[in-house]
């Protein structure tokens, strides 16, 4: 039997309640129950008592006294009964108040759930139902039903809060608006069902691309918004924006249809030009419209100055895709000098990009772009093979054996097959493993210490030289340092610059050299620019020196000439 038919088959059980409900007095349900209890128990009892008194031969005075005692006892009993009924019926009253409080004020009372009788079950079920109903209402009110992302209403609430926090903490907040390129055409050709599936996949990719403290929302159609608090710099924001766009550009599959999509982005940053969240929204929307006008897969800032930085960055990324194939990338080499002999015994390979329009592009500008776009992996592999090939070429030309140092990026170091890639480079070029040095930054190792130790041990087993680059600029623990299979510590140029006049730099370099010696590691000082620095580092026991005092980074042919002069001096 269905629930509806069960309810229809039991209307007679509501007749008494219906009759009492039409009575004007008492008004409350509790009062009606108490009246029924009183009339049903005490009136028959009093009638019987009066009859028994009247039927006896007692004196009138005694009858009156007995009657008074009986009435008092009845009143006391009635009061106790009514009080007990009130307390027993309180769960029903509390359930009614809880429902009314939720309906009128959207507040939920915490009903007790530990009782197992009918009243206890009623309270527990009421609380559960209201809680679930409230969750459903909040979900429908604040979240997009298609993607489960926060909707425009919740987005505006969160933006208001984030904007005020940014003002109070004097931090920079960025608002990003994204709009899919050509979504209307996809929707028209594949149908709205496939369009909805596409939006869900886009939402998943965006969710996996943003930081935990960021808020991503679907604010309408194919438009999304990202609240990005606490940005460090425009450069970091630019890299972050590109990472988000890149996350959307890879292939999607919609029921057998392979699609490549892209998005346009508009960015506004809180400043004196926007005193409230509404103005920030307007600026981000204007920037998005400008980006859409510019073409697919692009980004615009509301500020003209920021737009120029973003435009150059996007242009460089596009050009960087073809730079490797067009032979625009090359390696320069900076010599490393043995302190005792004064001879060149090594070189650091440094990447350079000779852009056809812009000339030499600073590594500090294009390497972060390569990192963010993933191009650093093929470029890094090319660097490894090119450096090994060049070192082997110098050896075949009769120059003394050298150890060439290659910098590893974070993405390269995280590759599971890094050892295989290095082995392939050595095998393909015929270079001996001890003639290759890999430089890893201190901060990179501290991201996951145990994994870093395992990776370093695998590389060390190949016979490679390993160097810890920029030592002293990070926060590595000495307890970890002694576990790293490192051959060289490289003193960062920022500490070398001030010696021998700066007491702090002197103290730091002396400590690093002493530490390395105690751990049986060699020390390379980079950024050496004058004879005073050479003399000090030599006296302190530094093993190798590198810097402009000896040579700038130079092309391979010029480096060969430097090696030839080095041979002549020998």
C-alpha cells in the first residue's frame, strides 16, 4: 500500500482532533489535551465521590469537611497531572517551535536525538529532515546545479569578504573572468547535452588548476570567475593565469568527439581605481571583453601597463614553442677555475635564446614561461644532450677533460624516468658519467625531502657529479643536508658579492666552506668579480671559482678559444 493510500484510509483517527481544533477555548493543542485529561478523569471521579457522600448518614458538617479535603486533593492531583502532561507533551511543542523557527528565521534548534520512544524518534527525525532540507536549500541557493561550483550569488558574497580582507591586510587581490571560445558553436553543432558535459569537464579542470585558497565560480552560461587573493607580483599572476588557460587547452572527449577548446580571460586587480567589489567586477568584465576582441586563448589586464606585460609574455610563449625547432636556443658556457692550479677544469652550461625580433631574451624572463607551459621538459632534454655532445667534442679536439654542469628544473627533477633520460644522453654522446654535473637548487630538494634523497641516490649511482646550487638562500636543514649525496656546494653570488668588506657575507662564506669540508664536499663560489674575492676564497679553502672575473658565459666556439689559451699558459 502506498503512502498516499495509507493516509487516506485513516481519516477517522483525526475526527476527535478535528472536533477539538474547532473549539475556540482553549486555543493551544496542549490546553485541549489537558482539558480532555481533566474532563475524562476527574469529573467521573468527583461525581462518584459526591454520590457516595450524599448516600451516607454522616453529619452535614463532616460531609462538608470531607468534601473540602476531596476537592483540595483533586485540585492537587489535577495540577500534578496537568504539569506531567505538559512535560510529556513538551517534545511536540519543541518540534513545532523548531519548525516555526526554521521557516520564519532560517535557524535550526538542536533537538535531542538520544531518546528512542515515539517522541524521541519524532525529534530526531525532525532534526535530520530540517538539516537535510537546509543543506539542499543552501546547495540550490549557492551552487550551480550543473557543475556544483559556487554560483553568482555565492561568488558575490565571497568576493565582498575577500575584498575587505585584502583592504584590511593591504594585500593584492585579483579577479579573473574566463569565457570559453566558440562555445556557442559547439553547443549548436553537438547539442545542449554535450555542451553541458563540456562545461562539467571545464569546471573539473579549473578546480584542479586553482589554489586551495582561491574560489572558482560559474557565474553564467560558459563564463567562470576566479577570486585569487594574496598575489605576490604581477609576474606570478601572469604565470598563474597562463597555467589556468593551458589547463583548458588540452584535448577533451565528449562521447567520442575529440575537441580542443580554449578560453579568453580578463583580469582586474584591486587598486585605487576600484573602491568596491562592484567596480572590480566591472573592470574584470571590461578586460574580458578586450581579450575576446583580441582573439582566442588570450588574456588581458584592465591596466594598460599590465596588458603590455601579458601581451609580451603570451607572445614569447608562442615563439618559444618553435624556438627549439628553429635553432634559436643555444648554450653559453662559463668556466670554473681550479683554485690550486688556476686552470679551467669545468664549465656551467647556461641557456640563451636569440629571438629573431627581440634579440637575446633574458633567461629570467623566458625560463619561467617554459616552466609554466611545460616546454621546460623538451628544452631540458635538449640542454642535457647538447651539453654532453659539446663536452665530448672538446675532448675529441684534444682539450683537457672537463666536467660540464647542467641545471635541472623542478619539473625535470620530478620526472620518474630522470635517471633513464640522463643515461640515454650519456650513451648517445659517449660522455663519461663523471664528466657531467647536475645542479639542483636548495629549495627544490626541500619540497619532498624523502623523494629528493631517493632521486639523488639514483643519479649518484650513475657516477654523476651532483651540486647543490644557490646554497644558503633556502631553508634546508643540516640534518637533511648530510643525507643528500652531494659532491659540491655552490655558494650563491649574493654572499660572494660583499666579501671581503661585508662582515656578514664573510661570516656566511667562511661557515659554508667549513661546513662543506666537514661533510667532505667541495665548494664552488659563483659570482666572483675581483682579485680581492679570489684571494679571500682561496685562503678560506674554496675549491673552484666561477664569475665574470674569469669570463662571462660565452658561446661554445669562444669557450674553445679560452681552453686553447688555458693550454698555452700550461
